[in-house]
């Protein structure tokens, strides 16, 4: 009982850290990306995080293109912005809404960082990636 009084707070903190780590490392499920979602992996792999999956259509049915692409400065190209967590916390890009008042804040990492590690930045199942034929080499022999 004396040890519990002396080290109780430290034990509780250690247990909390272990629980958070266990939840974070538990059974990584594949991302539930939908057609048109944007996988953003400019910095995630290098930082030891899973890539972010941006549900483009979910946002598009709620807002006009102008809100994000003109007012907030998002480029019309997957990976075209230098988005990082410092800028988001500073209220730029995603952080303009994901600030804890309008939408959830950065403390909920797994809500955005849900992509499969190693997935490149891309528009998930975009028409161009699923329908366009790969470019053929100009040096192929003629048949």
C-alpha cells in the first residue's frame, strides 16, 4: 500500500501510455478509401505515421469547390500542397476547419491518418489511374 501511495501517479501514467500505444498499434486495418478520396503521403511515411486519407466527396457534397480551393488555397493536384501538421495546427489548410470548434482537432490522429503505410500520394481509383493506358515506350520494336 505504501508503494501505491508513493508511485501511484507514475503507475497510472505508465498504464495510460501503454493503453494509448496498444490502441495505436492494434490491428492496422486497410484504409476505407472511396472513389475520389485523396491519399496524402508527402511526409507521413518519413514521420512514422500512416498516410492521411482525405474524403474528397464527403467534403464536396457539403461545400462548393471555392471554399477549399480558392479560400483555403488547396491546389487542384493530389500532393500539390506543402501540408504538414505545423501548418494544420496553425489553422492553415485542414486546420481552418479541423480546429476542435468546427470539426474534430488534431488530437484524433487516426481519423485522418488511416492509410496503408507506403501508399503513395494519389487520388484513390481516379479515372486517370484506372482507365488510362500506360504510356508505351517510343523505342518498342514494330511488329
